[in-house]
């Protein structure tokens, strides 16, 4: 497996076990969704393990003490890429209910393999972009084209690359190479780096179309 800068592969046994479930073509939509949820917790804990903390003083039932909490100076923005990214945002909201959710809508043109935008809930500009922490969510990092477009959306608004994290279930080496070359300081967290892309730009061995399997729209 090729080493990529700022790419973290989560190899927790629970993650590996649930990957085996979602890769199986016989897995039902309900079981598929539940397995993804279990993986997502692990991905998010790894994607946020370097968030800035601050000290505050509180009072327990026994005495006053100093504790740590997430920095009040930083705004966390969850940016799921529709539609498959929605299953990630459910878990992200549960873990970080104080975060802001900004949906991104794009689909892949199957002829050119380039992303086509159809929805964007990102402000025209950010106040204090250096204080924004962005979590872009998409189960599949395949060609890397959608990932680059999503990252560029925030980078163009002056959010520092080091403040942007891209979270995926599985990734292709071709896409990772493209994204890390374009944005070397963006942190990528994934559960697996698979073998390669096929001629149609799908990840091998992969797990099929994540959106179709999540929402039970697979055509037999």
C-alpha cells in the first residue's frame, strides 16, 4: 500500500469487521446502514483527535476544578456531499450537536467522471475563516474529482488547508494521489485504501454504489 501524506487509515478491529459486512453484496440495506454507522463513529473520533481545547473552571458536586472543552473560538462545520454523505452527518450531529451543517450537492457525470454541482449551502464568504474547522463527508473517494471540488470550495474562502478534513469509508489510491498532491495539508481519514479504480472509475474491490445501497435504490 502506498503511503500518502496526511492520510490516516483506521484499522480498528470493529472497523475492519464492519467493512466486511458492507462489502458483501448480499448485505441488506438495513444491515448496510447500521454497519456504516458503527464505522462512522471510529472515523470521526480519528478525524477530530487534534481539535483545539481550552481550559475552563467548573464546579462539581464536591469542589471547583479546571477541565478542558473544545475551543469556543473554533466553529466546526459539517459538510456532507449529497446524497450518500447524509448517513455520515447523522453520526456527526450526534457526536457534535453544536456543529453547523452545510450541505453540498454534486453527482458524477458517468461519461467524463467529473462532478456536476446542483446544490451549495456554503456562505459566499466566511468571517474569520481561520477559525473554521471543516469536515467534508463522502463515503467514496474514487477519482478524487469531487473531493478536490469540495475542498476547493472552502480553500477559496480562505479556510486554511490544515483546518479541512475529508472523511470517507473507502478510498482509491488514484484519488488519494490526486487530492494529496493538490491539497497536501488536508487531513484525510478513511477505513480502507482499496486496490485501484476500474475503467468506469469505480473503486475495486469496493462496495458498489454507496448511495444506492444506503437508500435501497439498487436496480437488479
